[in-house]
C-alpha cells in the first residue's frame, strides 16, 4: 500500500489524466475486483 500513495495522489480520480493516476486507478480496480 506504500507505493500506492507514493506519488501523493491517494485519489486517482482527482487527476485521471496523469499516468500515475491511471496506473493507480487500474491497480485500485484490480484490487477491488480481487477483494470481491
């Protein structure tokens, strides 16, 4: 979870245009799907 907020954007939704934001949102979606 550390690398998740390493870039500073805890909420990928705030800046979906950035590569980091997109990567994080993808990771978040993957984690959410895996957790379900």
